[in-house]
C-alpha cells in the first residue's frame, strides 16, 4: 500500500510556486491545533466574567479538566457548582440578596 501511495504521489501535479517542498499532514494538523489552543487561551484571558472558574482553571487546557470525566454524576454536579460560583455558598447567597455579607462565617473568606 505504501509503495502504491508513494508512486501515486510522485505522479501528481503540484500546485503553487516551484520548487515545492512537501509538508506532512501531521505537521499542519499540529500547527492548526496549537494556533486554536493559543486563540482559545487568549479569548479566555480577555473575558471579564467567569471569576470563579478562572480562579481554579487559569489555563484552558489543564489536567483537572481531563479528570472531570472520571467523576460520578453527583460529584461532577457539586464540582461544577463550586467552579462556576453557583453552589449554595455564602457569596452566591449574598449575590442573590439572601445574606447580608459575602464573607463565610466559618473560614472568614469570600
């Protein structure tokens, strides 16, 4: 199969300026993936919202995000609530006007 593909490739006409330099598909795929990752990270850094999530995941691609799929439903639900700032914690209750202060009485932090 490899010989047949090599022979076919040798007879194909190239497009673009001469002399042409062959580039492997893996190289292009890796470059595009890296560029997409950089653009995603740039957009993430420019966002002004997502305060809770940015505290726990400053980089778009990190090890913890890969481990999320290993959690069972209830643990994933709790982790998502905490990471997004929608858990029933003091600060969130304060935002909903259910508490007078965002400071937690047990740890004295927001």
